[in-house]
C-alpha cells in the first residue's frame, strides 16, 4: 500500500527518556545534541527505557577536551548472561563536534554552571543525549516558575471551560 504525500512517516517505538527535574533545578540557556558511546547490553537497556538521568552530569576533561557523562544509571539488560552485563553506573564518552565541545567546556568553566543531560532519544537508530548548559536556580526562582505554571494552567482551564 503506497503512502500519499500528506501522510507522515510511521512512528517508531523507541523511547524518549526525559530528565524533567533538570528544568526545575536549572535555568537552561543552550543545548547540544551529542552521541553517546555505549556497549551492546547498554543500548538494549536504553531501548527498554531502563535509564535514570536524574543524578547525571557531563564534564569536559583533558587537554583536547573530551565530554564524559557521569552518574547516569542504565539498568542491566535482563536477557543477557551475567558475564556479559555492563556496569549500571560508569563514565560514558559523549560524541560531538570540536566546536560544540569547546563551547560546552568554556561554559562549564564559569562558576555556578553545570552541564546537565536533559533528554535521551534515538535518531536513525543511534542513541543521542541532549546536554544543556544549566545555571542553578535559587528557591525563589523555583517558586516563581511554579506560580507561572499554575497561572497558565488556570488560564487554560478558564478558556477551555468558557
């Protein structure tokens, strides 16, 4: 059966793992989409959405700066033999262009700025991580964002009901 021009591509069933807490704790100024170097059982676990990005952060280390992802938990793959399993929490190498790595390294060198993983998704079958440049929010900033979100929800409710 042929597709007409108006139809879009069939949706894939690959997961999108979000770090919702990051946008609450940090003011994100810029984002970069990076590849991630994973082993066989890790990519299978990511496809099953067995990932926790909440405690993760990225760092640019070395003389030619190299991005690494720290404290991201990728659960063990349930169907693999025990001697083929990966370590759930380990440092993983991120893949990006040299200009992007230099930009992230320069931003992370400032005081109060950290590189935060925001989302893990698949592009053409390859795992990608969106890294954001985040500056920590104060408690009053968090209260302001909660107020704005509640006000928007109330306005949407009033428009929908009326």
